[in-house]
């Protein structure tokens, strides 16, 4: 007597031989993958910008970094000023940052709401700003917390911020002091302890 053939159990969620997946299900899966990819790219865009707030001038003034983050017609608004378009945008950031010896920005808790080729964004931000005369172990920092919100658009080069506004919720310590000329670049890394 011969035993009946055993059937191999199907892997959960995987199609089995001879079974076709309906086109509607494939379309839904494609949409889910696109949504997840868009969300990952938008989170990376915010992370890239926040990192560049601290590192943009480490190797000298670079007026091209903004093209990898913003649209040509971007609109930015901060408590320290406003900027429009890419022309002069890197210098705007450098001038504001030059008021401090170094900065450290951290973003988290992203809200991303996709609508086709546009996305509404929100990210919470905490930043420390070390004054020029405070040395490697700052006792007097200017710390802030708040959130940024805005809009990103899909471009041929990927997602870019079109509108970005920072809303200050709290601050501690002395605010910005006049800093050196923006072109008087400095190393944004702390000096080693001696």
C-alpha cells in the first residue's frame, strides 16, 4: 500500500504554484510600496536638512547644498528671519549659524501626510547653540525646542522642501549674539580637551 502524497504547506502570504494574484491586489501592493518609499525618502530629506544645519560649512562655504534640499521657489520662515528661493539661501543659513561657535540639531516625531506628488510635513526639533566664547565645555548655551512644518514636492531629482517654517515653543539661555562675518568660517567641531 502506498501512502498518499503529502502536500507542502504554503508559506504564509506567498502565492503557490498555479495561483495568480489578482491585479487589484498587485496594484494595492504597489501603492503600499510607493507610500512606504515616499515616507522613507521624506524622513531622509528632513534628516539631511537637519544634519546640514550643523555641517554645511565644515569644509568651507558651499552655496550648492541647498539644491539637494529645497525647490527653486522655496519659502522659509524662522524666528531669526525669512528667505525665498535658492539664490542666497546657503548664505542666509551660514549668516545665522555664524552667530555661534557650533550647533547641534536633533529632529524626531515626523508627521508625513502624502497627497500624490505633494506632502505636508511636521517634525519636532531640539537644538543647542554654543556661543563663541564658551569653549569646548559650554556653560552658557542657547537651547531651543519647537517644531517645523511645511510642504515638500516630488521633483525629477526626488523630494524637495517647498515651504518650511520653524515654530519656537521654548528657549533657554542667552540668545544669538553678533557673530563673525559669515565668510570668516570656523570649524564647527568642538576643540579637543587639553
